[in-house]
C-alpha cells in the first residue's frame, strides 16, 4: 500500500482527496491535516507521499515543504494548487517538491499520480511544465552558472539518465528505455544527485535545463501531467 497524507486548510478538500484515493486498491490516506500540524503528522504517520496545499492561511505551504524535506527520511511531496500557472512553482520545485497537482484533477488520474510519485516519477500539468522549462518572471532566483557546471561532472550514461529524469520517468521506466535494471538506474540517480549537490530529481532536471541538456524542453512522458 502507498501511504498518503493530505495537507490542506479546507476540510472539504481533505475529505474529497481521502475519499477518492481510498477507493484505489493500492493507496491509503493514513491522515489528513491542516498546515499547522503537517510536520508532526508526517513524523507520526511516516507516509510515502504527501499532497501539500501550496497556499494556506495558517502556515505557508513552502515553509511546510522545507520542513518536511529536512526530516531524516523525507516523504515525496507534491504541491496542491488551484492554478497551474502558480507563481510559486519553480520555488517549490527548487525546494524539493516532486511536482504539482491541480485540486480539480480527475479522480481516475489522482491515484495514478500518487503511484507515479511513489515510484520516483514527477507529476505536473503541461502548463506548469512550460513555466518550469521556459522560465517565469515571478520564480525564485535562477540556478547560477557555477551550479550548472556540475552537470559536466556526470558520465555520459549519467547525463543520459538525467535527461530521462527530466522527462518525469520513474527508475523502472528509465531502465526499460535504456535497458538497465531498476536497481542500476537507482544507483545512477543517487550518483547524479550527489554530484549535482541537489536533493531531488526535479532539482536535478532544473540544473540540466540550465546546462543546456534540455534545449527543446523535456519530451514529456505520461508522468508529466
């Protein structure tokens, strides 16, 4: 079972997500909470995936994200938003979010998005993807050139894996594409994150974009929504 915690300031949103996700055979919402109790709830429940509202009145979603990413064993976190051109998209991705889900995501897509997140993939609407790869005037400070040069430390195989990471593929999907086992891909991903000094696959993809590996943008596979 994929264990999920839903964090949102609106009780109706929390109950709706719980109802939809619990209808899936392989997903269980183990807790729902508003932002103020999010970190404590995640510490207690130790979920695989957290769906986190980016805009909450009691505590900023980006603040909660950073606190969750600082945990010893952080869960995968995807941000919930009403707008797929949210000005905080790049800020959240650079802070370790694994993607964005719109609150009006179709029910049948929601469980699949959670599966994609749990498998190490990325979920994002097409419009949000364009914001990331084409830049956004309200986004966080761009990755500087010194950081981008770290891509040059990667081996040819690692650069190949990095481009596929930017497509939003899971380890298993990457392995199928380039004929490697999922375990070998996992080792490559760990090496890539270490060499680039980043904490998430999306942050690595942002560096790849800055370094020019993704001049045409990612060839969005199914996990990029």
